[in-house]
C-alpha cells in the first residue's frame, strides 16, 4: 500500500481545531445529561457517566511533563523545579514594613524599590511506596528573598528571607469529574520560617493536602492545611491563622504560550486576606518575562500581619503549564 503524504500545516490545524470543538461539545453533552438525570424521578445521576477516567489522549500533556521530570531525576547533574523559579530585579512595595526594618537597622529606612527572587527544587526519595496506589516520596526546598539591593545607605541588607523545606507524598491520578481531571494529590509536612531570632522570628509547621484539577486551558489547585500546635512559649506568631487562614486556592489560565495565575489565602471571618497575581510570557529560550502583583496580608513571614501592596517585574524559568499546547501545573 502506498504511504499517505504527510499533513500540511493547514490540515493539521484544521484537525486540531476539530478535536477541540468535539471535546467542548462532549463536555457540554455530559453536563446536559447530568442535569437531566438530577431532574429525573430518581434524582440521582449515573455516576458511571459523571465520574470517569481520563483517556490517554487527554492525559498525554501531563504524561509528557511527568516523563521529563523522571528523566531529570535520573540525572544527578540536573535540578527538578518544584514551584516557580523567578527573579524580579524591580519590585516596588508601596507599604514597606518600616517597624520590622527598624529592628534590622536602627537608623535605616527601607527603600520601596527592592529585588525579589524565589528558588525552588525537589528531589525524589522513593517511588510507589503504596504499590499500585502510587505514593512517590519527595523532599522539596523553596527559598524566597526580599533584598534591599539599592539601599546602599543601609548596606543593602536582605529585608526578609523565608526558608521552606517540606516532605511530601505525591499520588498521580486520572479521575475525571464533569470534564475536570484530578491529575494529582499531595500530602506534605511543611516547615516555613525566616530563620531569625526574637523579636523578628517567625515560623510555623503545617500538614498540607493539595489537589490539582485540570480542564483544557484552566487549572485549579486547592490546598487546605492544618497548623501543628506549638506551646505558648515557643510560638512566635500565635495569631498567624487569623491573617493567613487555613489554606490556599490557585486558579490558572493559559493564553497560547502566556499564562496567568491568581493565588488566594486568608481568613474571611476576620476580614484578612492576601492575593497574588502572576503573569508570564515567553521571551527567549527558556527565559520568560514575569509580572507579579500582591495585595493584602502574608506576602512574607515578617509581613504576615502587615498589609502589603507590591508590584514587580522580571524573569522566570519554569511555567505553570508546559510550552505549546501541553498544560500541567506544578
């Protein structure tokens, strides 16, 4: 049999557009069927149709990302990214915590313009601890710093650095509920502190449950946490949950090769919240432009009870979604 000629660019684009249209139509039909079943005499939907398993094709982008990570873990000379890695050479803080800075430099005044960066990596310690149920064990470390690089009058100190080691179990998943695929679930033991002595010491330990859901160009991550209790004498910030709340919610959206994410935490009952908006776009190679805006409480450990309004611009190297049409959240 004669071999068929390869598809042209236009034919390939038409097929991809058709697949996307059919996928959207299929999701709509599933939702319509569910609504009809809820309104029927039984009032119960057919869970075999509502809750399904994502197909290999639907999970192909996720598997590509996982495969790349597995390859990097086998290479002792590579580092696997955990959270975003970025540097913002220009970060303007309209409401700097002057009281805390005064305890660093008695005669100094903090600059509103500083440099901010985050470094984050993870290392695999064991695979499939629970056999077919998965459970990959990781150690991860994230460091975030706010550097008064341009404040030469105060000898350019680091205004704040947060250290965050954690140990977590990662369970890969492919359960699909109404078009949303739960791609992974994590259980982590997390320590976060600024590594300082009194009166600037801030720290807490948490157990975090994180679930990530993916649908087309959208991603949602829900991460409730439980704070490990401390004795009154050892607790540097006993009211931190009044400002930071009991978890984080992240919503991300891909726009071609650009992406935006909104992360929220807080305690609605006390009226204290914090919101961070990130937007990144490709620049050259693996370098991306990055814009970050934060408003509210909890921008850093020292600022957990101080309302901050900050905007920064710079560069990041690992997106939330993989490049092109391969989405996956990290």
